[in-house]
């Protein structure tokens, strides 16, 4: 269990190049609009040094990382909310993802056509955001019409919903994404039911020239300033670097990264940013047969964390045996951690922490 991240952006900003590099899926990436029509999907193992260290200590036979799913969605153009380009397909595909990685071109290259004829990351960002907001406005206004009719009966629930919908509509009309609207618990519940595009968590991916990967450039700074207005983060990636990395043998990649002044691939930064965006953490199950990483949301209690492995684990949950990752590494094994009193027994109210090494006890 990881999460489904949709990669969106204008045509020719490097979406498919980045997707291809991250997933090594070998999809087509070409210098013309709408190269991507049907969404390409790639499953990527989430890199985690903690899993490697735990598997090494346990002398495990099988090491299983958690997975992240990338979805490369067709390039969007102005007018997509009205069906221009591949707009209707784009909007339908984006509804199916958990989070959005909005790729923005922050490099110049005369050999790569820009759909608008010039490079302007702030303008490009606004084109897509505007189309998503317009699509959401259409959704909200349709619901408003129906709810306004229902509210004429005097029903308090419909009257309350009408007021909430009017608040959301006014917010969208100001050009602001739905995820930033301030609502009470009832409003948040209704917002969730609407499945609005701009309610999805979003981060920006600044696609830069390889020469700018360490320092960034003026275009990246402009994008960061614009992103800050909607409390969004920016991850800097060079599609060219990631593409070259994907073509190297694993043993050659570290040397290549060092030559570029980097310590890790852009994929790692993107996944970390995505996990933070969605409030995800990782726990581990450790053994000689298998050491495995599992993804859950922050705040998940032990029975529900067990349920990620199997529903029977949650249904018959008795307790969780817990060793903090740092303690496991320091002790070198579960047995040593137990001897030192660092293995704890936790009940149903225990909130699992990032890096916990867990063993669940349950009734079948």
C-alpha cells in the first residue's frame, strides 16, 4: 500500500520524460502535444534505507518495499474544462488519484516546443489551476441548483448544505483551490462528497535543466513564490538527469549522482514530499523469512495498522509487540531488544509511529 500520484501539466513540460525515468516503463515521450492520451501507470518500489538495514540484520530471505503508483495523465490545455484538447479525459483521470504532482517547465530549450510559445512557469501553473477550478465550479453549481430546490421545503439539512455550497462557490470564484476553503466538520464532509479536483493534495515539480539542479534558477523561485500562496511545496527535479539515471546499471548510479553533486535520485525527494503531503508513514515487519514495509496514515492505531496486512489481523487483534526502529538497529535483533526491555506490548489505542517494527498478536 502506497499512494496513487497523478502527474499533470501542460503538454511538453516533461511529464512523460519524468514518468518514464521514475518508472522505467519505456512509454513514448515526444515533442508534440498530446503524446500521452490514455494514462500510463507505473508501480515504483519506495526506496527506504531503513528497510535495507532491517533486512540485513534479520538476514531475511525476502525484502518487500511498499509501492507507489505514478499515473502519467494527458497534457492539459486552456479550455479543458469545456472539453478542449483532451480535457474531458484529463479531468476524468485526475479524479482517480490520491494526490497531484503538477510538473512545471523551468528550463529553456529551443528544441522543445512550448504549447504557449514561451516559458513562464507562473502562467503555466495558472492555466492548469484555472481549468481545475472551472471544472469544480461546474460541479458545485450543479449541486447548488439541486440543493436550492430541496432547501425550499424548509429542511434544515438542505438549508445548511446550501450555505456550505455557496461558501465553496464563492471561494472558487476567487480563483482559490477548494483544499484551502475553511469549513467546519459538516462542511468538510460535504466537500469530500463532491470529489472536487482542487480539493486533492497537490505539490509542484519544477523540471529544471541539469545545470540548475543544485541551485535552481529564477523560474523556480517564481514558481515557489506562486506556490506559497496556496501553501504548496515545490520539488526540483531534472527530467534529463532522471532519464539518464534510469538507463544506467544500479552500480553506476551512485557514481553518476556524485558527479552531479547529488546524494539521491529525484524520485526519493518526490516520494518523501508526497508522503508528507498525504500524511503517510511507514512501519515494518521483520523476520528471517520476510522483512516488509507497510504504508499507513499518521494517527493510525495498531488494529487498523494490522488490518493493512490482513483484515483478520484487525478483526482478531489482541496486541502489538513494538520495537522502535532506532532501538532495533542499536540492539541488532528482536531478541536483543526483548532482553533489554525495549520491546513493548501495546493495545488497541496505541498510535503507530513512523519506523515502528511491529509484530501483531491476534485471534483467528
